[in-house]
C-alpha cells in the first residue's frame, strides 16, 4: 500500500492516526506547527467512559467503551514502537460533596446499573477508608474499577517517537486550505490522495462541513506536586462534584497530581484566569484537604474541540477528505478507536460499529455543504 496521506493536527488524535496509518503501509505526512502540544498536552489523562456517562448519550458511552477495550493493545503496541505511555489500571472513585451532588451521583449509578455497568456505591463514612486522604465530610461515592488513566505527556512523546519510527514525515507548519488533492500550508503545497482533519478546536476553519459543528471550549488545569511533609496523592483518579461543579484529581509518578478542569465558552482565548485557579483549588481542598500543602508547579489552559452532541466527527466530509475531530473531553480515551476507524476507511473497509454514530452525515445542514 502506498497511498499518500496528509494528517492535519499533531495532538493525540492526529499522532495516533498518523502512527497507525504508517504502520498499515501508508506514506504519511503530519502537518502541525507544534506537534504534541495543544489540548492534548494539558489533558488530565482519564480514560473513563463510564464516569463520563449520562442518560441520553448512549452512543457516546458505547464509543468510549469500545475504545477503552482497545487501549491495552494500543498501549502495548505503542510501547514497542515508541515507549511506555504510562497506562494505569487503578480505576476511578467518584465522590459527591453535598446532598445535591449526591443526588446527581444517584442518577448516574441508576443509569449505569440499568445498562449493566459495574459500579459500587460507597457511603460517605467509608470513603476515606476506600481512598485515604479524602475529606470526612463527603456525602457519598461510586467506585468504578474498570476505568483507566494514562500519562498524557508520556503518551504524546511515545506517539511522536513511534510515528517517526514508522516513517511519518513531520511538517511543522499550519494548514490553511484543503482541496483538489492537496493541502496548502504557509510554506508549501502537499499533494495527497487523502487528507485527515484532526486539528481539534481549529478544525472548523478547514472545511465547510465542520463550520458550526466543532468549536473551542476552554479548560484551565493545574499541576501540583506533593512535598516531603505533605500527604501522598491519591492512588487512583478522583472525580468529584462540588456544589455542582465537576473537578478531577489524577495522580502521576513522582508525587505529581493533575487538577482540572474548568469548562466554558471563551473562543480561542487560552489565558488562565484567577477565578478559574481559585475555583479549582477551593474545590480540590474540599475533596482532598491535603492538597493545600502541595507545591503548585504549573497553571495552564487548553481548548477542547467540542461538538454539537458530544460525539466526535469521524468519517468522510468530501471526496479525499476525512474528519477525525470534535472529541470534546475524550480525545485521549478515543484515540485507539479513532485511529482504527480511519485506517479501516482508508482501506475501503467498514469502521468499528460503534463509530458509525459519529459519521458526519448526522451534522446539521450536511446536505448543503
């Protein structure tokens, strides 16, 4: 196979597609001014379709669970080609701060139980025994043993190494126009048989079918590190509802802890606000009080690629142009199934069944684009 492929976007989705496509025999070029950065660089690293689930989003859950099932093989192959991505199987605990938050957890538990998913309720009085360091005042919790997590920065570095080892050519530039079998950048014209748009929140400007279908959603995120005198980070991912606001704490090697994330419309503004930092730290301290003694090592923001219905846009937009974008909070989770779907479509094969709901055919005004 020698099909020429240009992948636009060097986040976790673009890198995964490029690596898998090159491994399948395609000649691949990846266009991005700063590969391995963007929203993927500041992500929390949760691979948690069950704890992200909500009634009415069954297609989102099905796609996420299928990708989660593919993650161990994906990580094993990536370790061989590019290095260990830091996959963790410690699971997730979800906790509620007050009565209203606990009612939300009850809705989630009932919904997941009706779907046959395994979650274990934990009363507030036993949460600190289940996960040391959690506040004794928390109302309730759910233990989700099947969720995974990954070190996003290890993952991105591994993907870049793996892609280069498989022959992917990196073009550190910005794509400005796609069509007629070519991708135009600021400095060159790249001819190709197929272009894959995986540019995250900036994908909408690259094809008319994506206009209005993908938009940026800002999220601020903090990194902290335990000090010698402070309590060690949790041993598993902690997700929490604090007076209706979701936060998460994801442990990393070396005593690090990732705390996120705010979520609001702010266009392409990536500045960090004092309010966002305050809300995250105050919420985290109510859940895991020991975090107040941690060293604050990084404060940053990223732009999620939100879609119209929380499903990604995955499939053909026009002849020779595929979309792999709009993954919202789940870019890292959905990387394996997205890459496998794109490789299948390049081979003229049917993508995984769970990916069919993400087809661009569902987009509003699709017929007019």
